[in-house]
C-alpha cells in the first residue's frame, strides 16, 4: 500500500534526523552498521543507505539507531 503524503512527510523527517545524528556522531553508515550488528540487527552500509534514501524503515530500526548513537530525549520538534 502506498504511503500517504503525510506519511511521506514523517518518513522524510525521520530519515533526515538519522542522517544528521549519524553525521553529528562523526561516523559513517559502515560504522553504524557495525554498531547495529552488535545489537543483533543484520545491517550493512548498503542496507542503511537504502533505508535512509527511501525514508522507509521499521520503528525498530529507528529505535536501535537511537540506542547505538546513545541519544536520549528525542523531541518531535527535532524531527
């Protein structure tokens, strides 16, 4: 089922947020994948690139990224 315009907007916001936080952490997608793999998620640099380019990913991926980047207190205004 295709995403609604509102869903596309939120997906884009979430994707941009992750990209910005990864950059702020000073790591690349390869290192992010390695950190996620330590948490049991099977990710690669390419799979992360694809997810963030599409802007569609599971909430579990989003939460795991927050965990490995050690982010606390994310506010909706930040998205």
